[in-house]
C-alpha cells in the first residue's frame, strides 16, 4: 500500500510527458490483467442470463488439466514475435512476480487487501459509467454514478463497497474495448505485450481512452497520481500472478495453451453479445422473469 503526504487538489490540466509514460504503463498493466481474465469478468458481469458453453481450454484451465484437447487453433500471424515475448513474460512471472504476489497475499490481511481493491475500483467507477453510456446502457451508467457517489462518501473514499452492502447496487465492470465491440469493432489480431501478457489490437487501442478518461489525470499532484496509477496496476495483477504457476504446471505447450484460452474467451464473449443483440423482446422478458413451477395436474 503506497502512502503519500501530498496535498491533492483538482485541476483540469493535462499531465506532462513523464506522467504520461507512468500512467500508460500502469493502465496497460490493468488492461493486461483484464484481457487475461476474460472468463472471470464474464462471471462477474454476465451479458445475459444464459450461460455460454465452456470450451476445452477453459475447462482445462479451471481444473488444472493437461492441454491434450482437440480444438481449432486461432490465427496467429504474429507468432514469430509473440512467442519470444511470451517466453520472457513466463520467466518473469514464474521467478519474480509470482513469488512477490504470493508474499503479498501472505503478509497483507484479506480485509485490508479487499479495501485496497475497493479503493481502486472506486477510482475506475467513472470509467465504467462513461463506457456504459457509450454502449447505450443508461441504467447501468446511472448505477455506476450512484456507486461512486455512495462509496466515495459513506464508503470512506471507496475503501468499503457501501453501495453493494447497503443498497444492493453491484459493480458492473466494462472497458472501452467492450464499447468498441458493441459497435462491431473486431479484436484485430492476437498479440503478446511485454510483461502484460495476451492481448489484442482492440483492447490495446482502448489504452488511449482509459488514460485520458481516468479521474487521476485531473489532479495536479503528478507524483501522487503516478504512484496511485502504478499501485492500481500492480494490485490488480496479484490474484492472477499467484495462480499462474499452478495453472500452467502440467501444460505441454504453455504458449499455445494461453493463446487458445485467451482467444476462446474473446470469441465466446463476442458470440454472447451477438446472441443478446438478436434476441427478441419476448425472449429478453422470458429470461428476466423467474420461471414459475407448473401447477400440478389433477387427474
């Protein structure tokens, strides 16, 4: 947890070049985790009430099974670049970042870690509101605004999720990459970013938006803002880094396994969106209404 003794006041001036570099690094860290955990995000923020069928790579990752499965390989035109970067990332993850993340979890009590996560989620909540609005989800955008107002006050600057515990207003995460997807923008091609892991062109393009829209860009204390952004990116990766060695322990080809798992999640996400778009109003109402038990038949 990073402590700063700076006085923070609001100013709508854009940060300098050095701060831009720090912010881009930290936001990319956050997005990198979001990209590599698409299945977790779908579980937290389902697009519809229907549960899409999980593919073999998802099942293998969740159950820590070997990667001997039959599945069509996705196009990987940049493999000659991606694979060396993946090998570098894999070494850093296993021998540096994963041990540090494991140590963090052992030292920091879970309630404190939850409060830190809540604090950074609260900082990102305005981004969720903007993206929901751009996606045409006015109700969800309003919920995000309500959440940031309640959690910033009653929740003590977001340390506690008072909106959820007191008003049942749950967090609904979304990114600018999701916004682009709703307008039919494809993921482009699969890429592996140094230290960040699997990604695609669409989510990488959303970095610019997330940088300029992040609330921390509008405070005039650049040191405090950059420290918070970096801490946000690192803290968001800890759960993934802790599990990383175990997930890939018995995998024959780690590069292909991670790539196929990532791409399967991307494609399943897109299919779920298409299914939701083409549902009729009757189908949507049938899903939203609870299923009533049939009356017993009197013979």
